[in-house]
């Protein structure tokens, strides 16, 4: 999901977003927890945590599903 789509979703509906990742060799799946929009500052903080979680798993070889 693009950042613009994610932000629009969060601002309009208060939805949550969880990103699933899968390791191509082991087949293990991991998820980076979603967050709910409760305010601009919280949203930016949570979005950065979500991006950090995804980046950490990608460094370990996981790919977004």
C-alpha cells in the first residue's frame, strides 16, 4: 500500500494496516503490527515504527507479500 493510500485510509476511516512478509527460503511468515489513526502525531510515529519493522525483516531476507 502506498503511503498516500495508507494515509488517506487512516484519515478517512481510522482503519488499521498490517504488513505481512514471507521468507522465500524458509517459508516463514512475519507481520508488522498495524496501527490505528488517533491523531497526526501518533500516526506519523506509528507509520515510522511500521516502516522500521518492515525494513528490519527485509534486511533478514523477508519479502512483502
